[in-house]
C-alpha cells in the first residue's frame, strides 16, 4: 500500500504583493494592465520531498515563516503547488485555523451542522454524531447559545470536537493542542493517540520540540522553505535545537568541511553530523576485548567505545552520550556521563573518554554507534555523529530479537 | 476534496450554506424576513407614484406590471452584488481543506432565489387584487426560474473571481447594474423602445426574461419558448467559460484573500 501522504519536489511561490495591497481595476487601466512583477516573488517552499507512512505520526518543525503552515495547507488542498505534487489518499481532517468557519451569531448547534458538513460529513452523519460531539466538547448546557457567547476555550473545544468526530484518515494539526484547560488537553491527547492506534496518519506542525519528541515517529525540519533534516524524531529534534542554539551563538557550523573517516564513511555537517562545535569529536574507535579496532564481534563479547575529543576553548561540564541502535533505529542501549562524574568541571584542549561494556549480548546483525557531546543541560549538542560508526555481530541466533544472552534449554519428561 | 461533488454530499453542503446565509440575514433583526420585502415594496411605491401621477405611462395594471419587473430584477441584481462577496467574504471557508469553492456562486444565487420566492406570494396577491385570473400558465414559472438561475449563475462565475483580484469590481458593477436597470423593461414596456433600436435592445437577456414573466403572470399565456431556449444555450456557454475561469482562478483564492 502506498503512503497516504506523498510530497514530491514540492515548491510554492508566492506573490509578495498580495499581502500588501489589493489591485484595483482603476490602477490596472491606468498602468495599461502591466505590473512590475520582477521582484514580487518569493519561494515559500522549495524542493520539499517526504512521505508519511500509514498510521505514523509525523512532526513538522521549524521557525516562524519557515513554510510549515503553508505546507500543511497545501497538503490539505488549500492552494496549489507551483511545482511538484502532493498525493493524499483518505478523508482529511484538519485542525487548522480552529474556529474559522464558525459564525459568532449562530448557535453551537447550527455551527456543528454547518462545520460537520463542511468537514466532509453528510447531514445525517452529523446528526448521528451530534451528541458525541457535544459531550466531547463538554458543552451540553450551552449548545443552543450563540457561538459568540462562548469563551475562547469553549470555542476551541467545539471546533476540535467536530473535527475529531469526522473519522479522518489523515489528520492535519497546526499548533492547536493547547486547547482549553489541562483536562481537555489530556482528552485531546488521548483522542489523538486513539487515532494513531486506529491507523490514522497524523501530521503535526509545531515549534514545540518536546511535543514532537514525545508524540511523533518521524519528523521533518523546515528551514526557509527547504528541508533541513528529515528522519527519526530524535535526530531531527536534536539537530533542530542544536541549530537554533548555534544560531543564537552566531557560530557558523556550515564552514566545517566534510571529513572522510577510516572505513570510508563521510562525515558531513547537517547530514550525519551536527552541533555547535564548541567541542568536537575527533575520532571514535570501536575496540574488541584485545583493545583492537573491530568491525565484527561475537555476541557476548566485550566491547569498548572510545571517543577522542577536543575543546578549543573552555567548556563547562559537557555530557558524553553513546547510543547503540539497530539498523531500523531501535535503541538497544544508551549511556551517558558528565565530566562532573569524574570530579572535573571544565574541559579545555583534547582528551579521551571510553565506555566499556564487559559483555554485549546482542543478536546477530548490524548496529550503529551514535556518539555525541552535549551541553550540560542537554539543551543542544556540541557535536553529534549519527549512524556513522557501526559494527556487526556475527555469531549467534537471529530471530526477530535484539538480545541473545547466554542461554541453556533444559528438558525433562515425566511418564506415568 | 475527494467526495466534494458527490451528489448527496453536495446537496447537504448546499443546504447548510444556504440556511447559514439566510439565518444570518435574519438572526439579529427584529423585522426579519420583512427586510427582504421592504426594498422592492419601497421601490414599487416610489416608481408607481412617479409613473402613474408625475409622468403617467398609461400601462394597465401598472402596480402588478411594475412589481413583476422589480422582483425579477431584484433577484438578478442582488445575486450579482452578492457575487462580489461570494469568495471574498467566505475567506475562512475557502481556507478549509477540501472545501469546494465552486459551490459558493450557487449558494449566492440560491439564497437570493429564496428571497425572491418569499416575495412571490405578495406578487400573486397583487394579481388577484388586480382581477387577473391565476391561470395554468403559472406552471411555466419553474421553467423561468431555472432559466434565470442559470443565466445569473453564469455571470456570478465571472464576477466572483474578478472581485478577488480587483477589489473595486463592486463599484464598477454598481454602475453597470444601474445602467442595466434602465435598459431593462422594469418600469416601462419593451415596446416603448423605437423599432430601429429593438434589435440591439433585445440583446439584453433580462428583456426576454422580464417579458416572459409578465406573459405568464399577467396574460396567462405560455412564454416564447425559442428566445428562452436560446437564453439557456447562451447561459450554458457563459457558464462553461465562467466556470473555467473560476476554476483557474481558484488555486489563487487562498493566497489572494
């Protein structure tokens, strides 16, 4: 089955004038229907490619004006792409501009009918779900009062309730999870999780990275209309926060050139490496029990990961993190240590840190070692290498398991 | 987007949008529905005073004659005026994912058609008071409604997207409609136009329409079928072009609003 949302080479160009001033026939006639359009264009989105697999929750992050909402609208079928195409399959429910389309002078009841139908339901389907919509929004007492008499929270609740009760197969959410009180927010989250379980594909736009990290399976970071990063949520979020941090520190990370490492892998900024580079990871060694570099190990063997780092200037209490993950991104093992754990406060110059696993009972397969050095509060990365270093576990069982600990079957049979 | 032109769905959507327009019109006014009748009635009063007393036109059953013209013209005029707002005033609907913008012109014409229908009993009362018998020719009225609906709608499909681009369309439209009012036989008879100008005069489809209504209502005869069928064909052609333009402009609506 193909993905419910496929975005291919999408670009969107906007006329700058449309936001400034409306054109009039008078002006058009006076200027002879010519209009200087030379500088009136800008690209809101450029060459965006991604796919959202069925049943996944996908986060779109980026700063204001990065094109997130434009992208979400285009996916919702509002406006047309300048280049490229968007393929969607399934009924789309949109939590965008909540409350738009709700008329202040009409009652809650009338608004439910109108918006239910606008959202794609038949009138009798709305009728059937009416009670559910009202009770979810907790507005039983006020349903026949005009919409304008509702508090903002009540209005949002009603709008949210209508959309979630239309059984969307694709749900587009734009920064609206902060609806109503905490209790209602929890209800919204529960409902979103329920949608996820039912196989609904969800696209969430936000600049709250915590939300994305907690909810989404995959994420995409849009920067000035282009895809800056796309992939597993953790990586994209970390990359985004790091970049935001780097920017505030006015450090240019782009100047780092790509670096080829021993096994032929290329280390490239913003691809598999990112950070503010206040500290750098110079080299990473994966060592076997004989302290020799190894790419193939046996299950249960000892493994040491060694990091060589350098800090051109003083860095306070950095944290080192090492993650071993399988090829599909499942984290098998995660460890971190702060310099403070070793009784030191700052690092300056170069050094070495190593982590020894006295035994690693992983099942057969390929594993990645992701290494990073982080700011002392984990707010961003100084340097992070993602899916650069790897090793293979050669021997042992290969079921669908991750672990292959020492094991022994015992069998006894009793006969009467 | 996927099922927007599905018949049952379109019917429901139309119904909700028309009901919304009508409810909104009357929600906060004490006089309610009377408002939509007041305008043609006031016009009737003024024009009737002028052309019966100040400049007598000598048309039999002038009040009924005039009111027929006024109601038909009012439906046409208010629809076209509303057309300028069909897209612009529904910004939030246009920006709803999957909303079929093409339905809005239909809503505009239909809403005003309902106001027209609400005023129709008054017109029938005029007929009865004037002693004009209600004949079986009245059965032709629905056909006239359809023709006028199609013709008006075809123009709305032109006007709505133009107003999105040029926001002074409504002023220009105001002038054109004022001109149209005098160039249509609303308060005078089409036969008052000198014969050598008749050919040009009858290019205005409203001449055919208003005369057909009068034939049915006041003379109890069937209207001339050929000119009406021609009007249907013209309306269809306009509609095809207008809808084409509308569809091409539609992708920009969201940005230009």
